[in-house]
């Protein structure tokens, strides 16, 4: 009997209520007030996501690597933010310069090692692991995705208008099957007895 893993992938969340965010007002005496750290998600846009996800059926958790190509929409962008989740992560720019992270007001804030100029692009590489309690439902040797995509990958549910190309790969044990939206591009050996399904 084949086991099925449903990967319900989407980046836009038009119907989801926005997470509450904390905004603090400062009196600046005529000078422009800076927004609180990490609360301005409009300073950049995501151009493309490339996600490789490995579900752990025994521990009901996931691990993976995500490459996010982004473009700065403002001058001197020092930090970017996404929806916070329960994943543990290590982030870098192109696998070289480490990116410090913190959670501020339900936002995952990533402090860039170098400020981005307006129009500049960068590739954020994130290695992650941990449970995705809202995003995935595990039942024995099966799993299915739920509405909360940003629970098992790094994305932003508060910006439904920021559309991006998504390449998504599932690393599964040999003998398992997978179903997902999009175009199945390739199924290939994934090493250590696994198979890599890529959409």
C-alpha cells in the first residue's frame, strides 16, 4: 500500500486574517520617525522561493533548507521580516555571512550583515527544523498540509500581494507517494534511501 504525503503549497494567503503587530509611536520633533524594528515588511519583496522539505513521521516534525531570493524596495535596508513560527533556524546570505534572527511582535526578524541599497538583490539561505503544529498533520506514515504554510517554511502570511515563484521539493523514503499542486518537474534519488519529489 502506498503512503501519501499531501504538500499543499501556496504563498498567498488572501483570506487569512493578518497577525496582530505591535507599532510604537515616537515623538520626533519634526524629524521622520523610524518604525519599530522588524515591523515594516514592505521594505523588500521576495522574487523566488526554493524549498526542500524532509518530514520526520516518527517525531511529527520537519527539517529542510530554503533559499529565498529577495529585492530591496528601499534604501539602506538593515533587516527584513517574515511570519514567525516554531522552527529552529540558521540563516545566512549566500551561505557565507550569518544573519542574526529574533522574534518581534509575532514577526521573524532577520538582521542583515550588510545593508541593502534600493533595487539590490540578495539570496537568503535558511536551514530549519522543528515541529509545525498548525501547518502539518501527521497520522502514522502519512502527513498532509493545512492552510498554515508559513508554519513549515519561511514566508509571510501578512503580505498576500507579494507573489513569488516557488520551487518545492519533498524528500521522502523510497516507496512513498506524494501529491501536490503545481507541475511535477522531477522525481529523482535523494540519497540515503530517499526519493526527491520536485514541483
